[in-house]
């Protein structure tokens, strides 16, 4: 991912628009709220990484998917899923 922040900032806005049109009784409401919050956190992390790289304190180059998830989460993934994501 070269510049994830360019794309990540758009998703919460789009998902919020979908959430506004979704009825509160719909089971997808919780998933939408969780997705919005998760993407906002990921966007903050991407901004921080971009800043660190610009200041010469981070690793340059493309990011891989495993660079953006926590080590704790990586430990919970089955090997088959890690291979599929790669």
C-alpha cells in the first residue's frame, strides 16, 4: 500500500452515510459502527507511519497488510489465513 491514508479517509464518510440510512433494528448497524471505528483507528496509524517515514524515523517503501495489524492479532490468525492474505 503506497498511500493508504488517501483512501482510508474516505471510507468512514461513506460508511457513515450507509449507517444513517440503515434502520436501528438492522443487525448490520453494529458491524457498520465497528467498521467505522476500526477504519478511523487504522487511518490514524497510517498518518503516524507516514509522518515517521517523512521524518526519517520509519521504514520506507511499500507497506504490507501485516504491517498494519497488531502482533496480537497476527497470533490469532490461522496459518492458512496468513498465507491467503499474503
